[in-house]
C-alpha cells in the first residue's frame, strides 16, 4: 500500500510539472482547430446546399425534356396535319383554275363569282402556307432546345454517375486496405455520397490519452497510403467521446479538448507517413454530442474519418 501511494505521489509530481509552454501550445492548437472546424463546417454546409440545388436542377431539366418531347410530338402532328390540308387546298386550287379556264367564256356574273371564289381560296392557301412556315420554325426551335436540354441532362447524369462510381471504388479500396482491422473496432461505410471510416478509441488510444498506440498507428498509415493519391478529396477527422467527464484540471480538461486533440494526433500521423496535402485535411472535435449507441459508451468513443468527393466539376457545369 505504501508503495502504491508513493507511486501516485510521484505521478502527480511529474504531471504537475508540465511546462507552461506545452499548455499554451495546446490552447493555441485548440483555437486553430476551432477556427478550421468553423470554416469547414461552413464549406460542408455550402457543398450540401449546392449538391441539393444540383439534384433539383437535374429534376427540373428532366421534366423540361419530357415537356419538350411532348411539345415536339404535338408540333410534328400539327405540321403533318397542316401539310395535308395544304396539299388538299393546292389540289382544290388547281381544280378551280382548270374550271375557271373552262368557264371563262360563260356569263360575266358566273366568271366574277368564280374569280371571287378563286381569290378567296388563294388567300386561304397563303394563310395556310404562312401557318405551315411558322410551325416549321417552332418545331425546329423546339428540337434544338430539346437537344440542348438532353445534352445537359446527360452531362449531369454522367458526372453524378462517375462521382458515385469513384466513391464506391474508393470505399472498396479503403475497406480492402483495412480488412485486417475489421474485427478490432473498425468499419467502412458509404453514406450520402461520403465514405465514413470509423475506428473505436480502443484501437487508437489508451483511456484518456491523446497519443496513438502502435496498432492504431499502423491503421492510420495504411489508410494514408490509400488516400495520398486521391488529391481531389476533402478529409475530415472527427473525434468523439462518451459522456464521462474528465477528471483533474490538467489537459485535456474536458471532452471537447480530448476529442479535438485526438483528431489532431490522427492528422499528424497521417501527414508524417504520407504525401497527403495538408489543405485536404481538417481536424474536428465533436465531444460527446453525436453518440452512435446510447446503450454502449465504448462505441461512442471513436475517431471518424469522413472522406468527401470533389464536386467542382458539377458546380462548374451548373454555373454555365
């Protein structure tokens, strides 16, 4: 018992001697992480809003294509109907001209009546010709618009399909690289077009610690090697804790600090062991407020690495 008390006193003496400089560095890191979290949260919200707008535009364009196809079919039918009427009127006109030639020698009244009827038919025929030309113009305009809309819809569908396919392939690639840790508290899922790599805290950290253990480091190195070639991704590292409060006044002094510091520790290892561009990474601390299982606190103590695809090509197409 005395030996245990001596050990505890010695440990307290060592931890109480943490230099003020280290404390300040932790505070500065927490401040920077908070600022980065705020910035990337804003970006994430903007990306989600823009993605929602994209899907809305896709639905609207698809509806427009359907309407244009209906209009084109209707105009085509009107065009063929009017063309048939025009041919009939031309036939009647030719017959009238023949009749007029045969009756030129008849009485003046009959000749005048026939001439008046012929003039009326010519006016009607001219109107039908004008209507036919206008229908042809409208049909050509609708067909051109239909081609443009279908091309735009096809471009959007192709980009969306390519993004979904690329995300699925990356998920399979990540899952394959980390398959050796699947039974040690690691999962890889795809949700809402993003890949979530979730690792229980026991795989990475000792209780209350922000230092990644050897096995956890191996996981992060394997994951980093997969992601370092994906230069167009945004990678968010989120720290999550349970509801147990931190004991003592030294850092980390609460679950917010613990979640942030664990996220930054993960990022440091990923950067040290890969060529990932630091601009692609963001550290975030979510503390205890997004649990995955209210009945199992151990599952809530975790690191989630959220991998988002680059939607710049879609946004550029929308802006056009």
